[in-house]
C-alpha cells in the first residue's frame, strides 16, 4: 500500500480554561513528532491551523491554536478533525511505518508460518493492535517491538514473534 498524504491526528475535544486551549488526544506513535509541529490542518487542508503553544497534560495535549483566543472560540472548534501532512511528520522526526501502509501486508512468524494479511491497525489508549485475517480466523496482534520484530515494506511483510496463546485468542 502506498504512503498516505495525510494522517488524522485526532479530534479536538473540550476547551481547557478561558484562553482558548483545547484538548487533543494524539495516538502514541505520533506524539513526539506532533510536539515538534508548528502547523496542522483542520478537515484535511481546508484550513491551516497554526499552533501557538502546546503541552502534554494527563494523557493528552492541550493545544493553543493561533486563531482560537477564548473559551467560546475553543468551543466552536470542538469536534474538528485535525490532520498533519505526512511530509511534515517525517520532517518532525517520525520515521516509522504509517498504519495505512501496513494494510495488505502478509504477516508471518519468524519461522515463516503464514498468519494472515493485515486488514487494519486499531489505535487504543493502551497501544495499537494489528488486525490480521486468514479466512475466517482473525488475530489482534499488539504492535509492540517484543512481538512485531520486523516490518519489511519492500516485501509487504510483517514478521512477528507471537507470545504463547496469542494466536489462539478470538478463535473459539
């Protein structure tokens, strides 16, 4: 699968305080790169959203956008989807594979046993799960270095070292 042009970073949440800060829950894989950005986009480049300041607070970012100066303005952007350009994330230091790039990859064990094909990458607060399907069987594999030991984009392949019982879950 090809690299996407845009990455959805999250949806603007509730206002924080009276000066226009808003909450934004950014997936863990992008947090470091997001913290280095100075501009994001609302609703896929329809509006540039320069960032005045940001800080990490209780599991999410508190962001002050240049165009949002008070609580009423913050409330008006609540629910807005925030995007970043892939090239901006790369320039900010993100060098991993994007979740959309993994869709369609073949998943095998380090011994070469076929597990299935990546259907989706699901983002949860505890981390990402790679949804892999092989016929009627579905596996949810944590996207952590201890289990996903290699991603080979040139071969459209992901190599995993499943923990005992992992591949038996969800398949009664």
